[in-house]
C-alpha cells in the first residue's frame, strides 16, 4: 500500500541551486555550497569573480510582502552608506524570486557574501558593533515601506505571542508555580514599559556578533530576517543580552564599549536606556517562544525540565538585577 508523504521543509540540492543562480547573474558561477539550515536555508555561491549568499526562505515563514519590506529596509540602508550586505538584482530586474519546492512556494534572495569572519567579542570589536547599530538607527530614521511587514517589534509580538507557546509547556513540565513566575514577570514588564515614552523606528531585531562579519577592521551586517518597526531600546538590549548570555566574563567591559560606540552615532533618551534590563527579559521570552513555535527546526530534545528550570531561574535573576539597580 502506497502512503502519501507530506513534506514540511525540503532541502534543495546544491546542484539545483547552482543551476538556478546561473540564470540570475552575468558572471560564470563555479559552485554552490550549503551553509546553514534554520528558519531559512543559506547557500554560499562561488562565482569566477565574486562570492554570494543565497537565502531560501522556509515555506510559510515570511509572506512575499514581508520579505519585500525587509529588502526595502536593506536597500534604504545601503543607499545611505550603511554597512549591510548588498542585494543582488537578477537579470529579470527583481531582487526576489519564487521557486516551487515539494512543500509549496518558497522565495529566494541573492546577496553579496560578507567576507571575513564572526567578530571576536572584545572591547575593540564591541565598540565597532555598538557604532554600527547606532548608525543603523540614525540612517533608518524616516524609513517607510509600501509593503506590510506583518509584525511589529511590540509587546504583542515580543511577549504575548511567545507566551502562548511557552505557557502550556511550562504547565506540563513544571506546573503552576513556574507558570505564575512567567505570568507575573510579563505583567511586571508590561506595567513598567507602558509608563515609559519609548522610541519607535526601524530595528534589525537580532543585532549581535553572529549576524555580522569583520574584514580588515570593517563590519558587514547581515540577516535582517527579524527587522521591523519597533522599540529601539529592544534592538540595543538584544546586544546586551548576547553579552550576558554568551560572553559573561567579558560582559561588563564590552557592554561599556558597545555603548560608547553606539552613542558616537545615536542618542536614546534616559528613559529608553532605563528600559534595557526589561527588554533583556523580553528577549529571553521571545527567543524561547520562537524556538518552541519552530521546534521542527531545532528538534525537541532540548525541551525538558532542566532547560525550562534554567529559563525560570534567568527570569528571577533578571528581576533581582533590576531591583538592585533601582
């Protein structure tokens, strides 16, 4: 008996990508290599004269309008001299292409490849990273798009939607007490943030050293998949969260140099800066919710009592840090 198999997320053969790219650019294309798989798939394309990065969006992850918003944001920034990777226009005059995969329609975008490597976290580099985010905020002031992004970096997207995925799993794994900690934390964050006048503008949404390369002392920024209009303070807090979460030993010194770099290019009000510890908690909640929502990407082995207990402990620690600073 034949059983029909449904495909949720296919991985496109490198040979197919190679053939596809040959029709997009003028120069001779030599090879295609699969780089990373995540919410989107990325391939490195080697041409005779240059290298490119080809991103293939997951089916159903971003709409055509949402991707066009992202591309318009990148074009706005690069047209104003910002250090984002350049978009490559195809021979058909479009930056965005559609392709049919087994699971349905997917979208592809070709970028220049960011030379160099992920910047090491040290005071010199975090100064450059902070400066780059400040430039992004300054140069994107006034940006608008005719395309709907479908989400804003607001409290609905960053808190309410992730909590809808986190709460039932917390309840099942850890019980009422853990759910109460999450609920009380979200209420506390909302009550505090709603009293503040916070700046809204274009944000990268995921600005940290894993989404950039450094080459000859200069940064190139990529992966604008999370970009949207939203809280600028959240954008800054993501970088602080990255230091706290992944580089605890260097956090204090590198956070100071990050802020020095950022303030060379852009100034947020004292109220926005006061909100940063709150947005670190927001980031933790958003990230866990996003991983649970897309657990077909990361698997389910990590969803256990130990990881969820660590999440609750981190929320409690964040609250204690805020109380000590007040």
